C-alpha cells in the first residue's frame, strides 16, 4: 500500500493526507493511488519521463448549473450556483482555471446564458465550457450556445488547449443525437481529435472533458456515448488520462488502465442512482439534505505523469 | 405532408390522463370528422409508445416531465421545439405510413405513429 511511486518521494499516504487535509470534511476521491498501482508496464514505458514543463497546479470542475430550472427539486438554482462560486473563492490555493462540463442553462435561452455568465464572473478565473444537451435545445440546435462560447472553437464547439504541460481536450457529445442511441461524438470530431493528439508525446498528461459520460454508466437511461471507444482508442497510449463529465448529477468514477473516468455533482439538483427510479428526472430530496448532494470537484495536478487527484466537495 | 403544428402551454392537458383511444370531435360544420389522439411524455417515455391512427388525425404530445423533451421524426419530416413541463406539440398525419420518432435530447426515448387508412 504505502510505497513510493518514484515521483520525488510523494507516496500514497502523503497524497491522501494532503487531499484529506485540503478537503476538510468533504468526500475525498483520490484517483491517484489506484491508477499508479494499476498502470500497466506498457503504459509505464510509454509514459516515459514526466514532461519537463509540467508543474503543480489546481483546477476546478463545475457542472450542471441548469440556470433557469425552477422545479421543486431546487427552486433556486441561482443561489446554489453562487454557493459553488463561494466554495471556489474560499479555496486555499486559487485554481488556475475552471472547467464547466455543461448544462450551463436549463433551456438554452439567451438570458439564461447571460445569468450564468454574471454568476461566474465574480471568480476572475478563466472558465472553459462544453455544452450539455440542455445548452443545445434551441431551434438553432446549439446556435445560442455557440454565439456565447463558440469563439475560437472547431466544428460544433470542440477545442483543446495546453496549461503548464497538461493538454486539455473539450468535446461536444450532445449534438446530432440519433434515434435509439446514446450520446455521440461523430466522425468529424473524432477525426479532429486524432489530429489534435498526433503530435503529443505519450508522456503528456491529458484531461478530456465532455458533458455526458464517455463510458457507459447506464444504457437504459442513455448514460453513455455510443462512439466513445473510438476516442478512447486514441487516448490509450498516454500515461495519464483523466476524463471528466457531468450530466448524471452524482459522483461516479471508474479506472480503466491508465484512464480515469469521473463524473461530478451538479450545483443545481441531484438525480437518482442508475436504475434506482422509474426515470432519470430530477430527484426531490428534503430541503435540508439538498446541499449535501450538490457540489464541485477540484483537481490537483502534481507533476509529470503523476495522476491527477480529484476531490469532490459538497456544499455542506 | 401537409400539417398544422404548434407548441403551446396547455397545463390542463398535463392533468389529464392521455386516452389511448381515437375519438372524433363533434363539429358544427358537416366536414370530414377531426380526429385527435394524445400521447403523454412521462418518466422519459412516450405513452403509448406506438399508436395507430386514421389519416387526418392530429396527435398531441404533452410533456409531463420536469425535464424538457422533443418529438423529432427519425426522417426529420416533423419535429417539435423543446417542450418544457406541461407544454404540448401537435402534428396532423395526412398520409398512411409508419412514422418513427424520438426525443432528440434523450434519444433512447422512441415512439411510433402508424397511420392506417
């Protein structure tokens, strides 16, 4: 259990201690230990030396703010989105950037996008967005989202960027969905991803973020992406891959080789566990219980190809 | 296919159970009888999932969920805007045939209208 992974002396116990201390009473999910110990020899060799430019930093994931939702499951999503902002402001280390994994709005309305911007503008931290299906339901099928966030992106809003040695990839899996299917990336986006990753050494840490899970959580509710494997095949050669999503309004994680999948809580309302209700609709819980089911996820990137430590914290 | 389509907010419809039967409405003018059929969208499903109607029937879908849904023909020959809670969409089927449709936001939700002369 408690062995050194060779990353300048930070062992699993120290890492867990670091995360727990940082998170206070929050739920702690360290993808770190499991990934390091389960990484295959092939992947370890492929990963090689940590990328020289990489240095420690923190970033945050927020998701499913659903601005405009006003049903009993949470009649005040504005206030709970502000709670997320306060949480981020209170962090001991100011995050370098924020990823919003979609369903920014409930109904893709211009004023809902504006309200979301106004709420998050208090942070003064760069925010990177991907759309959820609720952001793509206008008559123009994403036109409003793209008018707000599409500048400088490819296709229907996908893009990538580098930050301190980490390569971030933003994918859209909510456009042009097919009857009977699940979420979908599409050939154009996968072709772009192939080109985007081609020049990167396998030691580059990768963070992929998209709204709907890129692994099949529950097919009967459409909680998965039907062509995700094509994207994951392109990612397998990398030593450290972290896939972040929202959509299901609950924490779930899974490790598959060197790929860590993680879904974050919503800031708006919870949804039932897979198959635990007749439908995946909003879950009404007692008012006093709601803050414990909403939250944000913060990520500590340590160095090189060390796995990214993810910490989910609720509002209580 | 000629049709009348509209999305509106008719909260009353949501309160009514969707009858599975086709029934003609009484009209003042002696014209071809107008037929209507209702489909509920509830618990992320179309109910009834498959309906059989006569040509000229207007089908009205009502969203009883707290999540928005759409009615989108697989062949895109008809489609609603996103319907929020209690909103409705109507489409008049004039020609015989089978019309498969789905919710473009939750594509695992599928349904079918069979129009028989």
